[in-house]
C-alpha cells in the first residue's frame, strides 16, 4: 500500500515540476507585441476596466519606460482611465512629479487636447540629462 502511495506522489511531483518548468520557460520568452501599446495590449481594450487594470499593472512594474504609453490615455473617454493614467505617470516620475504640466482629468475634451503633447515634452525633459551648472 505504501509503495503505491509513493508512486502516486512521485508521479504527481514529476507533473508539478514539469508544469512549473514550462511556466518558467514561457515567462522568460519575449512578450508578444499585439498592438502599438507593446506588451500591454490591455491599454487598447474597449473596456475601461481593462484599461484601468493595465494602467495599475504598469504602475506595479515601476518601469519608467512604459510611461509614454500612458500619455494618449490622458484624453481617454473614461474619466477613471484618465485619472489612473495621470496618477501612474506621476508615480513613475518619482521626485520630479511636482514639475508635471497642469492637468484636470475632469475638464472637457477641448481643455485636455494638449495634455498628451504637454506630457510628452515634460517627460522628454525629465529623461534628458541636466546640463552642467556653470
């Protein structure tokens, strides 16, 4: 009886190890580029909840390289997507968040129309090295 039990345990452990290995290998493969949003296709979803969750995942990654993907969402039709996009951009800016352009996620589209270009210019200034002081 105990032999049969050990065989079952051993076969289950082999299966678990195999599945773990498969999962680890698949996580190491380069991400699929399904859209212009790179490895974050949820940013292009039709569902605001999916876009918001993707924004929060980007914030969780703490990878500043993904911030430019959020700029177009500053003009998103959904106010919570706009709010979370701006919050994540500021989060990724770190200590320099106080230099960000003014932005009101509740303002009408006409007033938000320059938000994307303003934020892109600001981000580019953040990313470029500061000139040496004289």
